[in-house]
C-alpha cells in the first residue's frame, strides 16, 4: 500500500461530524492525492475524480452485485449474517442491486411507468400538491420545510403512482429511513435490526396490497406490475414486485427530500443567488441542476470489481469494492469552473447526482419536476421565506441530508 492509499493520511472520515457537515474541502485533498485511494476502515477504494467516476459507472467490469457470477466464498466475501436475511432478500431483488439479464428485464418493465408522456401527465398533480403544501406552510407563518414540504411531496407522488391508499402512507417514510440506514458505511447492529424490521413490515404490507390489486386491478403501477407478472414472458416474480415497489418508494423520494432541504439551505447561505432566483423564476431549471451538484444528496455509490481493473497504475483485484464519490466528482475543477461557487445560472453542468450507465436513476425526470414544482411554489407563495434556526445535519454521510429546516416568513 502506498502512502497515497494510507487511510491515516487521508482527510476522509465519514463518521466525523465535522466532515459530514462539510466534506468538500476533504474531497479536494483526495483529488489532489490521486485517482484511487484505499480506505481501510470500510475496505474500499475511493474514487474522487469526475472522469473516473463517470467512466466506472459505465464499466461492465464492475457491478452492483457479484452474485450473478460468484458465490460469496468464491468472491472472497463473508455472507451476511442470517438474521439480516429479510433485508437482503428485499434489497437483492431490486433492480438497483441487480445486473443483466435480471436488471434489464425488470428495468424494461418498470420503465413503462416512467415514459416522458407518463411523467408529463403527472405535472398538474405534482404542482397542485406542491402549491397545497406551501400554502399550508405560509398560512402557519412558517414551519419545518423538511417535514412540511420536502418530505410529503415526493412520498405522495410515488405512493400515488404505486396505488398506495392515502390512509396507508404514514409508515412509508419511517420504513424507508430504516431500510436506507443499511446503505451507510459499516452500519451498526442496531441499524441492521431496524432495517430488518422495516423490511418485514414493508414486505408484508405490499404482499397484502398486491393480493388486493390482483382481485381488483386499478390504474396504478402495482396493477401494471401484476399484469406483467401474469402475462409477460419476462414477468416479475412476486418478490421482484415487492422489491421493485420498495426501491421506487425509497429512491423515489430520498434524493428529492434531501436535495430540497440541502438546496434551500444553500440558497439561504448565498443570499445573492437567492435574490437572483427570486428576481427571475426562469432560473429554476438551471437552479435545480446546480443545487443537485453543489450539495449532492447521494455522496457515494458502491460497485464490486468483477474483473481486475487498473486505475492510474493501481491494480484493483476481483473482489475489491469501489466507492465512487459523487460529491467529490461534482466539485472537480477539471470539469466545473470554480466548483465551490454556487452559480444558479451555470450552463455547463454535467453533474452525476443521478448516477450514469445502466443504473442511471429511472426517476430522474420525475425528481426534476418535483424539485422545480416545490421551488417555484415557494418562490411565488413565500417570497420572504428565511431561515428561522440553524439546522443540524443528519449523522449520515452516504445520504446527505438535514434533521429539519425551520423557516419563517
């Protein structure tokens, strides 16, 4: 191991509150140190540069899983503990953690629900819901932008798409939060236990809902997946249906919630940019992209090395795990002019907050509509919105977000 790959010399510490609060200076140090650096505490190779992250996301020598080609033992990995089986069964049958041909089959079926025409038809519903949520915030004179607007909007949209009744939606966000805790680095036993309970509860709920929709189909995604399960040659298994629904709910709101809260905090901390946005709402589309880049909601994306690769003279053997640092890539000066500056009018903005390659976020167009809808409504209905209290960061590094965002008018 070279000095450049000695974790004691790295400024990367995902469990340090100071690092979690602002990891971007450390990312600059990582980029200066090299293109790939070994980090022993998580047994991963960190990749901090935009060009490398972008290329590796498309490199078929890496995969989100290895179980389509190797057993845990063949791959030199220890199987997960038996008590975590409910979580891994749920997680491992979702398309985010599958590789072709299973990934291709499931994504093809699910993509029918995310065609441009389908997403465009959702616009009036999304904008109406955003206006309603913001109107309530304004009527109350302020509140928590996270829980009052950022969370309920995308949760309601994806629940509506899936056909989950409004009366059943309260547990969705807590289930999602508990499951997503397992995506942090080296999750604790307590985190794993919460994820297992949530996996069981969420799966039981969806299994019952699928049974109900099988008897009485509706005009929703679950009914569509059942039809695919029953009729298509490339049909889904019931477990794949359940895992797909959970993935769509989790991925369909986690990034949007965090991008909304992170984005508004960035705006409050850059009053000149907020003033420019308030003066010209035509900046909203580019503002959404810039805020996704500036404070990236998903900081790290993991891939397994299926076939040996070499990066800048360093060989990564089969069985190694690569951690692609999205937040660092989105601040790479080789790609972004003055990357530490928030510039809502930035035009050349090839950020990778929605990933790339076969695992590019299928819901990215919908997320953009949701982010633009809530931003526009807040600009129009709450033009004097301001920060009421300094927020706290969630202790998580991978999914970067806030515990709350108190605002007032």
